């Protein structure tokens, strides 16, 4: 209820204050009379985003705090009340307001956290919204993708607009901890604008003098991962404990409660096996044979990991290429810190020397590409490209006008290989006219190859 809501409407730290990319989208959804659903992994900031939007409603738009109500379906007592009487929440709100929700003339804001825990409530929420679509604002979160949930599809999907929440990006960290970016973004310029050395130089000038500090934040990002709370402390042991607690919460609340997975040891084994293959082409059959895992179990558990936003699959690009290319998707973990935790890597030097390091760099780039794409009015599509001779482009951005290969590396030999691969694919694909590689470069460079340009950017420009 309202008291619950105030438990988490508190002073925001700087990092959360800069997670503003969602607020305009939420505002548009609410003004269209739709229900909002935020989807994302646990601890990715969904609750904080709703806090921030609710604070905006109360402070900027005059919504009475007494007309804001919250229900946390992770709370066992709250859930038991609703199990007993699915309209319990409605009755409590109407009792507080002193009138039926169908008759309210001023906005009432109702927050449902972690709705995946009680699918039977979906129909009640839908009926509530339909009773007064103009004045009832409903905000929901879920740490499980509800796309294939039949109850959600039947009752809530027609009334709902969904936003996928990714944990914070380098952009937010720099903006909060280093220097104000004022909306400037290197990645966004790659997506949405024509590229030039001069444009990249202007963006680099914004963070001039802060290069080493940015690189330190990137090292932390690679080692400890992307959960926003990680950046609230500088103590390594505390950070690893947060990652362990995050994993425990996922096992207890999602695996046991929602998916009813009882063999948690087997699930953890498969999770660890997949972490060894972060950034690689997803060959489940080979993994099953190598580790002696049942194929159906592997498919089922990998699907659960995808539905709970632990992993993602990047499709292969196979259009407009005059060469046979691989069709199997690549696997990426959405939290580098979890990969290191599962692989028992606890310091940067060990991580840098591990076989997984280049793929962890890919993960960092992938996450920040996904976050940036959300800012674009017409989000591009992301692919990777690899042929059967092992010529691989880490990612390809398809913005509808051209294909932009984009990659990242710290390794000098790999840098040369990525440059050669760009030149190779320019020969086979006329849609490639620009490309970008982030690496251990001292300055911004531009190379011209067969009429296409490849920009080499220092890795601290990944923002």
C-alpha cells in the first residue's frame, strides 16, 4: 500500500538519477492510457526506475502521494492475501480512498512488483484498468519474460506496453561519476549519425582529462558486472557478496517458486558450462556431449536463463553476403560479473589472462550497444557475422540504410585481424561503408579500404 511505496521512494544516488532514458518512454505510455510493464533481470534497476517516475508524478505533475499504492508480489504475506482474495488489493485501495476505483476523477497510481509470481492476478488487473482507463495508472515489473505466458497474453497484453530494462551502461557511470555528458554518446552517434574523425574528436573532447578514470570504471564493469548497486561500493569482497546474493535470490524466487526447478545443482552446472562459452556460437549439442548433459535438460534450462534475462542470443547476419555464413546464434551473458563469479575469477589480472577476456570485452560492448539502441527513435538491429573460414565480425548494426561492423579488443594481434576481417567483408557486402573498432589505441584514426572507412577509437571512448 502507500506505506510500502514510501519504503522505497527515497533519495536516489547519482547512478540511479542518471537512468533517465526510460522516463520519457514511460511518460508516453502512461499518457496513452496503457499499462506499463518493465522487464529485466533481478536487481537491474526496475524498481528504481518506477521510483523515479512516481517521484516525477508526485513532484512535477501534482499527483497526491496518498493516491499512490504499491504491492510487492515477492512478499509472501502480500501474495497470500491475494491468493485468498484476488481483489484484496482493490478493496484495500477503495477503503483508503473512500470510493470505488471506477468512480475516481483524479489519477490513482498502482504499482505491482514482480507480477510473474501470481499469474492469477492478471485478469483482475485488466478488469481494474478497463473500469477507469483514464484515471488508473498501473505500473508493473517482472524479472521473467511473459511473452509466452498464456494468462498474460489473454488478459494483459492488449492493454500493456513493455519496456526491456538493461542494467546500467558505461554512459550512465561516466555521467554520474566522471563528468556530465549532456546527452552526448559515441555509440549513439555511430547508430544515428554520419561518421567522421572530426565528430569523434569533438566527443572525445567532452571527457578529455578523464581517460584513466573511465578505463578504471570499464575494468570494474568487466570484472564485477553491471548491476547498479555494484557501483555503490569500492570494496571487492562486498561486490562479490552482492553477486552471490543476486544469484541466491534468483535460485530461491524464480527457479524454485516460478519454474519449480528442484535440481538446483544440475541447473548451476549448466549455468557454469554456458558461462565458459560466453561470447561463443551456441552449439548446445557439442556442450551436452562434452559435459555429459541431457540435451532436453540443456535446452530447457538455457530457455529459462534467456527468459530470466541472464543470457541473450545474438542472431547471425546472412543477408546480402556473397559467402556462406554460420546460422547458429551467439550466446552472451548479460552480466560479466556473473561469468567471473561462476569461473572463480576474482581479480582483474586473472580475468585479463583468462581465455574469456576478449569475449568479456564483447559482452561489455554488447550490453552498451543494447542500452544505446533504446535511445534511438527507430532502433537498429544487431547481428554478428562469421563465415566458415573463421572470418568474424563481433557485431553488425543494421540501421536500415547501411551495415556498420563494430568490434572491440585489447590485443594487438587481434586488432590487426579485425582490420583485415573488415576489409575482407567489404569485398563481399556492398552495404558496408563504415565500421568501428574500440581498442588500445592512443588516438582516433581512420583507415580507408575499398571505398569504406574503418574508425579506430581508444577504448575509453566506449560510452
